[in-house]
C-alpha cells in the first residue's frame, strides 16, 4: 500500500496496528511512514502551546501534525506551513474545504 492509502485508513480512525494488519506490514512500519520527524512535533508543541490550531482543545502531546497539500520528508522542515490538530479536526481537514483551517502550502 502507498502512503496515501495508509493515511486514508488512519483518517478513518484505524489504529496503526489495524492498518498494519490490512497492509500486511508491521505496526512499526506503518508508524514510521505516517509520523512526522520528532523534531517537527517538538517544535510545534512548543510553538502552539499543546493545543489544536482549529478548535483549541488541549492535545496532551497527542496532536496530529498537518500540512495542506502533499507530504514528503523534506516538507516538515518549514514549520510555518504546519499546524497541530486534534484527530477530529485533522480528519475534517483532510475531508474537504469545510474546515476552518487555511494552512498555506
């Protein structure tokens, strides 16, 4: 499965373990393909105060890193194009223009 297919399953609410079972790979392999670099998460947590950029809920360090458009390994370097979202807002951001987020990409 390609990364976009794995991401679609994650946005549908599947856990890494469930996605791994469907894709026929290890949970760790799914985790590595879908998670941004730790340095990006740490920087965003510090910048955004551990809150969802859309709804403001406290994330308890469990926010989803979001960037509008396609994601590639080098695209996590520009923190100004990234935001932290709760899982609900992250799903909504990927489902269409109804989201209130306007992240430049």
